[in-house]
């Protein structure tokens, strides 16, 4: 008997991301800078985590998450005065650029044939102006730190390290865990080295359970922070029950429950003494109002109460 926990075993058997040291240093500098200015710092996780099936990875298992929840919430947290560490899946939605349509992006500009001058066409300027101004304000105050990942293992290493880095902020730290984290994975020592061949017949995979990291996160890595986790279901009859169970089990601050099918229109927010429903109407949506704006308004108000306790 070793006495180690399943999460400790996971980290012992999982290689450290090559960028971890650099990320830890950048995040520590970021936190120190904002701590000295009395600004609260949020860690937002966003997007899906990929599970490789080969060491030389040709294929991986993935999930649906687009990064909308995390990237939009990051913008609203910045507006509410937080500095944000944005721990996100590479190539998922990103704050600010998510509001620029990739397909029509190049139509917004006109390149002069005789010089290197580029101008913005009429009709695109006002939309780009709003996004650029918000982006520039964020840059000027050094309020956004970007940490990309692709695989589950890298995500979990970064989560643990960043939680440790945030812990000196105590109650001023907010953890907002919107990433869709896989419950299953293939441990490194069970993965084939090379590309799985199709001439061996149908592929059978055995996936192991990923240890629940919310437990050490709440108890050890960042114990005084305000921690908001998300719960995704597809069956409405389970949602409220599962959200409450998670709160009871991990003893953190808030669980936000959402259904895959309606996640952009409706969520429940559950804390120890309260459960509320947040909704957004079609009319509000047609005016460009996003549910994340309402979620963040509530998170900010609950986090402020907590900081003042
Ligand atoms: O990234 P997205 O906007 O497409 O989806 C957001 C979400 C449903 C992944 C998020 O709100 C969520 O519930 N995350 C936690 C999922 C889970 O592991 O239960």
C-alpha cells in the first residue's frame, strides 16, 4: 500500500507539458502584478479535451465543446474588472476574435494596389471598431493571459499548476471551470506506440476513468478561492439533482447546470442556500445579448459577497 491517491497516481504517470515551466512563470508574474493592484483574478477553463489513442498520435477522441461559454464569459469577466487567465483548447473560440466571422473576415479589408496600405470597407468598420476597442483596452491593462492546450493530460497539469499560482490571492481568486473535460482516457503505458493499423480488424479500446480533480482543487490546490464548476447533462430530469450532488460532494461554491441541447438559452445556478434559473429569450438573443453576460453578473455578485465575508 503506497498511500497515494488516484489523482497523485495520475500525475506521476503522466508526462509534464513541455511549456509548463514557462506558463507557471508567466502566470505567477501576472498574478503578482494584479494582486499588487487589488484586482481579482479569474481562471477560466474553456473548450474540449482530446484523448490520444496512440503515443505517436494520429487519432484522438474528442467532444463537442466549441469554447463559446468560456470565451464569452472571459469577455464579460474582463468588463466586470477581473484579470483573466484563459486556459483554453487550441483553435476553440477565443475572446474578441470569436465575434469576427472567419468566412467574411477578408471582405472587411481593401488592399491598395500601389502601396502597402490596407483600409477597412464601409459597413464593417463599426463592428470591428467595437471589438478592437475592447481588445485594446484589455491589452493596455495586461488583463488577459492565454494558456492553450490540446490534450486532457496537458489541461490537468495546467489546471493544477495555475490553481497553485492563484492560491496567494485567497478569496480574490475565481475559478470558473467551463471546459468539457473527458471522464475517460487511455493511460500512457496502455497506448500503442505507433498508428493503429486497420488490417487487425475492428478496433477495441478500453478507457480508464479520469480521477476527479475537483476534490484536490478545492481541498489542496486553491482552498480559499471562489470555485464555480459546470455540470452538463442531456436528460433534464437529472440536471438539478446532479448539480446539487456535485456541490455536496466537493463542497465548493457554485455548480452551473446546463443541458447540451439548450445550453445557450438556459442554465441553473446552484449554491449552498439558493438555486436560480437563468434564461435568455429569443428577443434578447436577436439583440445580440448572450446568456454568459447574465451568468457572469450573478457570479460577480456572489463572488463579491464571498470576498466581503
Ligand atoms: O463550449 P460550449 O459553449 O460549446 O459548451 C459549454 C459547456 C456545455 C461545455 C459548459 O457549459 C459545461 O457544461 N462544461 C462542463 C461540462 C462537463 O464536464 O460536465
